[in-house]
C-alpha cells in the first residue's frame, strides 16, 4: 500500500480512529528501556543524547495486527518533542485535533486519550502491554531518527553507496530501518524512513516535515 494512501484519513468511525491512534502513538513512543543484546557501544553517546533537545513534525502510517490477529491501519500527523530522557509525542488527525498524547521517561509513561482517564505505567513497554496487549521495545527510535544506531545493543548498518556519508539501513533489536530520503540543503536530516519488524508484524512509515 502506498504511503500517500495510508496518510490520508478515511471516514472511519471515531471509536476506531481513537483505537488506531492509541496503537500508533505508543508504537512511536521511543523511550522504553531495552535490555542490551550486546555490549554498549558508547556510554558517552548515551549521556550526550540524554542531554540534548530535539523536535520533529511529520506524518505517519502504521500497519499492525491487533490482539485478535486482525490487520489494522492508522495514519495521521505527529509532533515529537524530546528533552533529555523525556519524550512527549502528540498524535493529531489532519484537521489538527489531538487524538492521543504519550509522555515517556525512564521512570514513567503516560498515555492520554480524549475523554478517558490517563493510563500510566513504569515504562512504555508496560503501558503498551496493559493498554493494547502487546509490548514494543522501541527505545532505539530516539536514535534512529538522528539517524544513528542506538548505543544499547549491537547493530548492523549499511551506507548509501551514492552518498557514503549517509546511512541507507540499520538493522537492530529485530527492526529494519530503511532511510528512503534525506532533506536537501540548506536543511539536513532524515526526510523519509520505514521501520519494519516481522514478529509480531509491524510496519511504520514516517515522513518528517521538519
């Protein structure tokens, strides 16, 4: 399915849209603690990242299987604000209405949905397990957006043969991250990327506007 189709909201019922929004926003929230699968590549890199502030605006399309094994799609716009170890992710529909907000840090995570009490947990993985029935340890997303492998586990990287200074692909923690486009000068950074995982199946397409 083309990204242009996925990022155009259909006239789905509000309840279904909110359910998809919850899954999408938590799938994107990248602050869950990940148990390292190999030696840390750089403690200094981790500390440096924890001290920085980043923000992203863009669009997303996500395809996943729900608790019943049914394939679902969710799409819309997102705002990502990262300050130190805390990420606040806001998911909106194309009209600008907020569908969900996740605030995540190493100590706690909160998921807010319209007209519902906030859901809290020790971390994003626990929150997702309690709210959706599955957990996605995607702490690496904070680094993959830079783009860079997360320093918490082993990773394989592939550089773009036409522009060796840019990454073409990262494989890490069961995820494959494909970098499809970078912004042209004077802007810099990733423009489009796809993240995919086979078990459980999940496919995320991101377009970063700024």
